[in-house]
């Protein structure tokens, strides 16, 4: 069980970006973090990954405080994929193999290389292993970044807008892969998304942030037209089409 409790953070004195934010996720669940720009979504998962140091709160995994671990111990449990994927002249395989750093003492073992190769295949990049990262498209670089995170074999996967550089088909393929891996491996995934249709289709729980706080959190019941309208300031209908929930926006309607 992943438990995020009372996370507080501010970039300057007197301006809270996160004010007592918390949520829970069971093994196998994918949590969508939702809200307008500036709501604190990226700040939240950066605090969870210890890129930023919160002024209060804790993150527990099966009762273990992740903030009390060494960086190496933390990296074996928690993997983060930023909005802007890393570039460079290294090969795609070497970039993904970096995900094994928390486990490598002297040199990569045969298992480390096998895990990296498997992660590449999962993201559909098996044929790109010897390409250079700077030769890839933005979407391919994003997939490689996710593959590197999967190579860490984490129990908590943090993804900051993982579909932002992808075409529509790749967006769905990526979210299907994330959901499948999350369920099969029994990990917890926390995903920042701006596309509400991707969120409602592929995620199990939904965390709405507004004004530095949790506006709503829960299962499908909190993905309601009223909540979306309050958080985004836009009228929507949420319908079911062929068994698939669909968010239909009506931005021309004034609230």
C-alpha cells in the first residue's frame, strides 16, 4: 500500500504550492493526478521522488517511510519520469540500462542487460537499441525514458505527463502498457495527465488538485461532471460509449 500523507511544499515563504496533500493507492492501482496548470501536480511527484524536499509530510510504502531511506534504497523502490525526457549521444540501450544503476556495484550483469532489453521491448523500442538518443523523435525519447524507469523494477512508478509528446495511437498504447505493468507486477503508478479521457479510461483512482489542496480523491465516482467543472472551470458531460467512459467538453458554455 502506498500512502502519501500531508505533503507540504512552497517555493517561497508564504506561498504554499502543496498544503497538506495526501492520497492512497493499493498494489496494482494507477492514480491519475489532475488539475489545472500550477495546481502542484509536478511538485507533488517531485516531492515523492525526493527531487524536492517537502516542509512536511511523509510517503509510506507498506508502512516504510521512503523519506528515511538512502538515495540508492529509494531508487530501488521509486522511479520517476520527467516531462522532458533526457537526450544525448548515448545509445538507447545504454540510456535504459541507466535504470539499473541502483543495483549495479561494478559493472552491469547479464540480468541487468536482460531487464533493460525487456523494458525496451515493452515500450516498442526493441529495434532502436543501438540508435542514439538524440536521433529519436520526442515521442520515442519519451518511451525510452519510461523504459529506463521500468528497468529500475520499481514498486512505485511516477510519470509526469508521459503522453505529452506522443501521437494519439502511441498515447493509448503507452497508457495501456502502464496499466498492464502496474496490474501484473502489483506496483503503484502515479500519472500526471491533462487528457481527461486517457485518465478516465486507463486509471483506477483520481486525485484532483485545486488551490494547493486535494479537491477530490477516489475511484470512478469522483470523476464527475461537477468535479471537473469545479476544478477546470469548464462544463462537461461524462457519457458511456460502447462501454468506454468519455468526457465531452463544452467550453462555449459559460459557468
